[in-house]
């Protein structure tokens, strides 16, 4: 029921994900009448792996933290997280606001033992493949120990897919040892003393050059980077499409080069990378972008399935045992 478009997009995206992954089974949580209405046009074969979990209400996106806790029980987000906490589901996907997902995720699922703060992570397309970026907005203010734990969690995720010994970079305003505020410098010292494969400080251009496998920062910087890069990608793609339709020569060039251009530009489409896992909770929770369309929603659901299959929370717990948080 969350996000800018609500049930119509969420249901369509869920069904698209089912078509792409035959192992998925989905419980759609929210207003049962609305969900059944969205499911009605689809054939029985496409909804055979779908159940509907009806709820009494929907959490308002503008609710304050106090209101979220007071109104939470009985809402669709609360119930979706409860499905995971009580073992009826392996993961929760939501397009609700980040603050609500963070607050209720910590209350209902709880953080993994030793985790100070969960963090949102996304895969950013770079010149050398994909780089994991965290945090993306769950923690606007952080400590050095939290940044260190973000690096640990990001390393676990990337090691499960992208690199056996992920190279970690700490985002800063320069490469020099004296640059940055005290929290970043303290986190740098912690990472240098750890057995993680730590590269050192990186700047914004290093991220998109693919210098590291994991880029670590606070949620304020991470959210700005993510949304600015999505906006830039959308502008570039829109400008290119417009240019290729101006005149017969451009249209002819588009026809000849179209397939190659689409392959080259596909990684820049933000919808392809939607779905940011909220790492550090006792269960898999994936945040879908609030303005996600059908394709982006489907990819968020598929990302949740991958997180479950890779046992990410369990792997993070194992790493935490070797790197307990300092008091």
C-alpha cells in the first residue's frame, strides 16, 4: 500500500517478479478489497503463488515517529514485518518511507546482536561494474563505530556476489589523512586496524570510477549521492533519446546503433537497481523507492529473494562475532 502509486503498481510489480523467479511465493499485505481488485484482471496461473493478508489500516507516510508506534499495530507495514518476525515470510519489501521502515523494523524484528544501527545499501553502476553504497538515508548522523559496522555489512553482501575479498572505501572530501571531520577520521583508523580489505579514503569521482567494491558514508551523504546520480542518469537518457529523434540522420543513426546503445545504457536505468536491503536486522527487509514503477518494484522483490537465498543476516551475524562492537 506504500509508495507514490500504492497497490496498482505494487501488485503489478509483484506479479512481474513472480514471472521472473519461479521459486517465489508472495503475500500481499494491505487493504484486501483493493488488492483483490488489482489481482482480478490477471489469469489464475499468474496469481497461483499469491496470498492476500488483509489489514485494518495503512500507516500515513507523514506520521511522526510517535504516531508510527501508536498507530502501527494493524497497519500494512506493521503486519508485513510481523509476517517475517513470526516466520510466515522470509522477507519484507516496502515502498513506505525510510523512517517508518527503520523504526518499525527495529521494533518488530530487532537488530542483529551487536549491531548499533541498521543501514540501507544499494548497488551503484560504475565504470567497472557495481559498487555497494551504504548508508543511503537510514542514519543521517553516525559514529565511527557505526561506519565501521556499515563496512562490515557491506563487505558481507559484496562477498556473496561481486568479490571474494571486497575492497572498501570510506567517502571523504579528499584522500589526504588530514581531510574530513573527526568521525570519518576515527572510522578510518578503525578500518585500517581491521582485517577488512580497506582501500582508504575515496572521493565521489572514485565511486563512479569503480575504485572500490563497497563505499561507506553516513546516510545524509549517501542519500544525496544516490538521488543525484539517479537524476543525472535520467537527464542523460532523456537528452540522448531526444537528440536521436531530431532529423532523419539522427533517426537513421538511432536505428543502426539502437541495440548497442540500449545495451550500453541499460546499467544507468535506476529501475534496474531498485531495492535497497536494510542490513543489520533479524530478517531480510528491502526498501523500494517511493516513486517506483512496475519494473522497479519487481526488481525490489527479486532483490529480497536474492538476499534470502544468500542468507545475508546469518552471514552478517557470523562476521560480527569476529568483530564485536566496542562499548
